[in-house]
């Protein structure tokens, strides 16, 4: 389904009946990555998902948005749908960032919050990050050489991977938004969340480490922290049955 919210076209899914659950996907993903879990939860809840602006079938924003812009957009989107009450909001990775901001600032006031491998902890300026920046800069120059034209994408990917991340490469036209996103630390917003909160992390998450989950767990007063063994950043696709059961028990 399609909807225009604040002059922004958005693709979304609205299924099931009952208390409203809102699911926000991560960076580079889409609402479809939650198909399995949404199908299960829609038996008891009204499950609303959307392709965040710039992802899936939703066009990128006209401006270089910050996390706050995405949080306001979700609130406007729900208002446009006529949703007066949100039972729970579920956010993965980048969707977790938006959740932290939206709930922490009071733009959305759900009864419960679920964070899955949520981003939001700004890393220190480590040697790895400095390497990432320098390698990215050098990679751009090398990739322009005629000799490397056919291998440009592969080369740049290897250079970024050597610095520990391909997120910046994948961002493409969303690059400025990505830079805005990773520059913000959301611990203060997390501390403002008063609702019961469930944090689910994959044991082998190398995008948002388990240590980040523990920091958020400490910041959010009424929270519980669950680590799923033998699962990575996309813990809900690695272990869909286990994660769904954990969420159902919490809700």
C-alpha cells in the first residue's frame, strides 16, 4: 500500500487486528525483512510496517534528514493512518535509533518498546575509525583510475571492509543522512524511556555489538536484556521462532 505523508510517498503494510504494533526496519533493509515475525504477530495484533524513506519502495527524503526527522515522520505517518494508540513499537538497528528518539522525545508514546540489535551508541574515535576514514578517501582516488574501472565496486568494497564497514559505501545517495545518523549518540534519549523495554541481541552481532546493548539496557530503567546464541545482527531472521517467542512473551 502507498500513502503520502507530509509530501513524502511511503510504502507500508497494515495487517491483522487488535492492539497496534509498529515495526521499523534497519538501514538498507525494508518492511519485508519482518515478514515471518509480522505474520505470526498479526494473529493477535494490528501490525503496521513501512519502508522508511530512502529504503525499499519509499523514495528518499528531499532533504538530508536527521534521526529526529525520521522520528517525526513516523509520528505523522501514524496520525495519517488514524492510529490513536500504539501498544508497542519494535525497532531493529537504524529502526531502533528512530525508536529511541521517537519514544525518548515523546513523539510516540507506546505502552511497550522492543529494540532488536539497536544502533544508537556512538563509538569512540578509535584507530579503526581513523583507518576507515583514510582508507575510504584513498579508495575513492584509486577507484577513479582507468585500470580499475571494471573492478571499481569490488575494490571499494574491499577497501571499506578492511576498515571494518561497508555501510558508508552502501549508503550511496543516502550518504549524508548516514553521516548524520552515526554522529548522534542516543543514550540520553534512551534514559528518557519509561516504558517497559525488551532488548534482543544476537550473540555474534558485529554491527551493533552486545556491549552496545548492555549500555542501552543500563540506560533504560525498566528494561530486560536477552542475548540469542549463534545469531548475528539480523537475529530475527537467524532465529525467527526464538525471537518471535521472546517478543510474544514480553507483549
